[in-house]
C-alpha cells in the first residue's frame, strides 16, 4: 500500500491532519514535538529538514507515526466509501490523493476432501507392505479400523532450498539471508540444482525405457487371494494378429469301426456307415493296451476277442473268438456260470521284474544300513 510522507502534502493539510487525529491519540504533546513542528514550518519552503540531534529525531518519528496512523484510517474509510459510490467526491474535496487498492490475490482453488473409510486406508497400506516385503497383515492386528477419515488429493511438490554463497546459510521465506543480510542473487546455489535441457531429455529417455521395461516384464506380485479364479495366459503372436492363448495339451483320440473301418463321430457310439455299436474290437488311435487290455470304458463286448477269469485259480485268459466252452490254460477248467467275462476297465501295469532287479542292485551298492 502507498504510504505518503511529509513531502507529499502542503503544510496546511498536514496541520489539519494532525488536528483531526482520533480521541485515543489526544494526549498532551511534549514540548519537543511543538518545537519540531515550529522548526518544520519555518524550513518547509527551503527544502527537506535534516534533524540535528537525537531528541529532534525522536519527536519527528513520533509525529510521523501518528500521521501514518491517521492516513491509514482515512484510507480505509475512503476505500469503503468508494465501493458504495461516494468516496470519489470526498477524496477530491479533501485534496488527498489515495493510492488505488491493490488487485485481489488469486483465489486459491477450493479444497474438496473426500470421505473414505479408515479400513480402506489400512487395506492400501497392507497391500503396499505385502508387495514390498511379503508381509501379511490380518484385520485383527490393526488398531481402530472403524470410522471414516478425510483425504485431500494434492499434487506432488518438490522442495527447493537456496543457500547464501557468502555464509552458506539457508534462506527462509524472504530473499534476504537471515545471518549476513545478503540479498539473494544468482550466485547463491540452488538445492536441488536446476537441470539443463540435455539432462531433462536424458531423464525423459530413462523414464520411457523404464516404462517400456515394466510393460514387457511386469513385476511378479504374490496373490494372497485363495478364491478360485480362471486366469488366461496370453502371448503376442510372432506374425501379429490374434494373441496366442495357453491351453492344456490335449490328445485327440479317434475310433474306427471294426466292420467298415469308418471313423466314429465325436461323442457318438454308433457308426454312421453301418450303424454298428462301438465295441472292444474297434481300434483306437492312439492305442493304450497297457492301461486298457480288456477294452475301453463304454464299449460293448466284441465278437473277435473275449477275456475271462477262472474262478478256481483266478487266472485271466483270452479266447478268440469268445466262447462259453473256453478252458483255462492253467487248470483246464471249462467256463461255467461263475467264470464271468471281464468288462473293459483300467488296469495298473505290473512292475517289470528286470527294472525291479536293477533297483535292488543299486540299493545294495549303496551299503545302506
């Protein structure tokens, strides 16, 4: 705000201002002030007065401070009157030139805090701790997770400090060194130092390289969620186009009819060519005779080969073609009502005796006790 001094007003106005001071300033004027006023009136026309001793300085400074107080109050009153439309004529009549009011400061953006639950804040902290250190925090270990808190989103700011190049002291909010009173200049170092355009371009390249590396090789984060989720693993195709999806390897099984050698349709047990029902004689590609020696599950009994088990010696034998008069090759027992034909099922293969002998030899060589 503009503060006028004694040289901005004629002597008559200065005397009027001193006479119209407030009531709380109507104290007895010391004789030094009167002497100073008389001296000032006699030397006003010659030029600015120069105080000769310390007593005159004290009296003049006190008088000047009172005049400033009156002018401040008058400025406030004039500013209020000018807003109502009646301040301009009063200012012109009194002859006082009032400085224009400084432009209002830029309005700071309104802060809009968001209301979030306290539990959400703890969840975010627990997630960050889990990603960094693999720590699992239970809700029972948290303190007072009930209620809500207010969160204000603020942009990230960088703190810049300046140091005096004379005494190496840190500047405060002002531009003057608090230690040696040195005004801040271009030689005073800045912390952190201002980067050049080449350094900024190098920083942009490093940031782009880091983002590209993270996109191509994402960080593996442990998933603590035990719920069943279906994840789809994809990989971009080398030739472009649709992404490659990882699926479990499957074996395509084909069955041919034993009568007309025509391929069976998927999920069908009846031949489309001869209406033959799929049986144990219909070949399978690829075949698994080691696991399914008596036929494959769901097949009807075949007419070429049949498998039986003797109820006397529990021997399993085959008959081609299948017949009820087939005899057991071990005990020569004829098939009877108790000797049933084996249905297709899975059989665990017996261990190879040669492999068993080699394992026994290796264990013996180790001299285990």
